[in-house]
């Protein structure tokens, strides 16, 4: 059984950028629903249930021919949703470093010029993602930083990339406060990114 960790801060901790009602619904209802459906999907597959969620998502594409189609789809959608939200709560904070330092700062300078260059790429990917999905900063298979978006709950882990940060651009993430104004929500999320955590995640990939 996979489990839902409590938020690492209070529902209202990210105000005024993200409102408490959105946080409560997003964690207690949406994230919980992904978890419940993931657990239902692995109920009769103990070999899958035994895997850490990251390992399950990494090996999922190799199982597209062998798993029953409904189980494959459930793992992709709900396993992805479970893992993506675990990461999302982790990389947001009401405090924390506003910019990375050390190795991640150097890698960002190499890949994007500077933090403004990264922000432009990330906001662009998030804005242009049609419909529901996520925008990502990842370490790719060559060990390089990359920015892109994925549809639905697809995770970079499904293409063997390590996500450093992910921004949820499903409407449930912002509609109560921002309605259709996705760019305003993205600006708010940028203010909340916990670069201490993101830089530490980067070090684990080196
Ligand atoms: Mn979400």
C-alpha cells in the first residue's frame, strides 16, 4: 500500500500565492484520489506494489505490452498523479532559499544563462501545455538540465528523466483563486519554489 504523507506545512502557509481552500482540496481530495486508485490498481499485483513509486514509474513503459491495459492506464494516470503531487508539495515552501546555490546554480547558468532564462523556459512550457499537465525541470539521460511539459499525469520518470521540480497546471491547482489566469498562478508558484530542496535533489543525480 502506498500512503499519503501530510502536507509539510499548514494549508494556509502558501497564502496569498496559493489559497488554503485550494491546498486542502488539492491534497486531501485530489491527491488522496490518485493514491486510492493507485492502491486499487496494484491490489492484485504484489510485485508492483512492492516497488517504490519512482521505480514503478521508471519501469512502466517496458510493461505496456505485458500488463492488462486497464492496469497500465491506472498506473500511468494514478501512479503518476500520486508521485507528481508528492514532489509538488515538497518543492513549495512559504520560506526557504529564493535561488539555488552551488552545483545547481552552475548547471542552470550553463543550460539557461541565468535564473531569468530558466524562468522564461519554465513559464513558457507551463503556459503552452494544452489542457491538463505539468511543467518540469529535469535531469535528462545525458545528465543535462532540461525543461518541458507533459500531458495529464505523465512523469519524467517514465522516460528515465529525474524531475527536480514540477508545476501542476491542472485547473484544480489554481482555478478557485486564479480562474483562467494561468500565467498569474505560475508567477505565484515561482515565488514559492524551495530552491534548497530542488538543489538537494539535483545533488542526488550527480
Ligand atoms: Mn494536481
